[in-house]
C-alpha cells in the first residue's frame, strides 16, 4: 500500500493559488519529498488541461509525496506576473506547466525580469505536460532522449517524468532577443514571414483542430503567398567543442538551496530599467555583440532582398511533427538560421514540399532553403505585413536581434540523463 496522504487546502494570496500539502500522519508515514508550483492554462489546446491535471497528474503527485501549489491561469501574462512578483519561489523544487510553449515563455520571461534572475532561471526547473498545440521544447527534449513524440505515449510519458521522484534537470541554452523596446529570453525560435504567419494566423483554429491547425494554415498561406522586403544580417558561428553540462536531481534541493551555489560569483542579474537589462544580458552573451541601436558590424553577412520567410531555431523541434533542426542539442551554443528568398522559389508547390518535408527531415536539403549556424543575427523588416514572432508570441517591433548566451534554463528530464 502506498503512503496515506492527508490534504490541507487553503486559499493563498498569490493569485488564488491552491496549496496541497502532505502532512505526517500519526503512524509516522514519510513527509513530502518536495514541492512544485503548478500552472494550468484552461484554454490551451482543446481546453482539457484542467481535467488532465485532476484525473492524471494530481493523483501521481500525491502518490509520490510531492506537494504543490496550483495556479489556474486566467488570461495572458497571468503566470508571468505570478513568478515575477511571488516572494516565496525559493521553497519550490520546480515548476510544472500544463499548456504549450506559450506558458513556458511567460514563466521564463517573468523570471528574467526579477532582480535575482541569474540564480532563479537555472535553479527552477520547468516540467512540461503538453496540453497546447505547440510543444517544441518538450518535443526537442524527448527527441534527444529517444522518447515517444506521438500521443497517447507523448503525454503519458511527460506526466511520468514530471511526477517522478527521480526526475533530473536538463539544461537548455537561452537566446537573448533584443528589440528597440525590450529584452526577451527565448528558448525556441524567432520567425518572420511564412512560418510565423502560419503560426499566428492559424491560432483561430486552435481549439477545433489542435496541432492540425498548422497544416491548414500552411496550405492557406502557401496558396496566398506573400513576399516581404527586409534585411537579414548575421554572424556565422565558429565551430568549437560543445560543453557537456551537468544535470541535477530536482528533489535533492529547493531552488533557494541551488541558488546559493550558482551565485557564489556574486554576479548580479537584472534590474528594472531597459538599459540595465541590456547590460545584464550582454554579460551572458557567448561573444561580444553590438547593441541593436548600433550599426551592424562590417564582418557580418548582410542580405537585403524579398523574402518568403526567415526562421531561426535554438532546438531541434518546433512541434512534435518532425525536427526542424535535427542536429541541434538541448544546450546548444548556436542558432540554426534558415531563410528563403522569393527569387529562389519557382512556384508554390516548392513551398508545399518544404512544409511537408519537415517530418521526414528533408526540408533543409531543398535547394531554395538557405541554412547557416550563427552566433547572432539581426532582422529588419522593411514592410509591416508579416508578424515578428519569438517562441510563438508576436513581438511588436521594427527589428529584432538574437544572440546566443551562456544562461541556461532547466527542464524536467527522464533519469538517467543522456546529453
């Protein structure tokens, strides 16, 4: 028989979160092994995430003696606000998210705006249970581990990993995306043109079609093809030896205990002003890179032309359909940049072939698709018809610059970890 649990529920002041705690019973059953902060987006994907948590995740957490605080989000940026303002994050071993990549993006950027961001981001691992239509981060993790990428095994394995007492944290390199107005922590992608438009314009079919919305959106956008004038500048990556980063047991220490070790160099993270944020991010850049307000360096490659699209990724997958950058590592030190010029596309069938070849990993072999590994790039659209998208979220800016960094977030991963 498993250990009996007595649950105490109480309303907290933190955005109506619910706290569930395992307490010691009279016969001295073991206390909880740790605590997680759980975010559930009730509107993600087909809108079934709350039911998934109650029926499949909650029982597993209780069975494994893992306490949790539950936050059911009530709209955009709710999770971001919670992690940015909550003063007791140090007591948690990690965060579990039931949603797609959008809520991960919120939590990550809420952490990045805190004064203790440099310690929190690598010390507060994120567990992912897919209930959204975009699951690039989890798909990349599972691909690197040889785990299943198709449901129902995809979701069940994610639940098993997130609820496992033996879960380990896998580091994920972050990209600093700078606009003229703000700084963004990115783990997945930067897009403009074809792929970005498919992502955003198909959002209307999210609840009815789930991930199949991308198929319909791709067909519609290809048949109604736009071209976009812009300037793309990039600094090619110089090959070097990749580092093998150390993983850690999630329930061995709380976030605050891990932070004490990570911040021993006394490096400050971020402040409240845009300029301070710029300087803080620059301290994490893999190589010195000019500010977005400065001119592009002479040694960067520059392409000004009519584009069908630009898409840059930091991980292998942007969804669970197939790897966009099969060679990417979870903690990679480069960005995989691809772009398509209108002059290189002879007809629309070529673009349909590009989209349908992603699952078979043949899309990057097509002659009209240009690919390069870069350390940094800057994208300056000359017209406003397309969306600029970072990790699936629209960014309002006239230009963006992306740079590889040494800052890493962490995600729940199976044990043992293989890098």
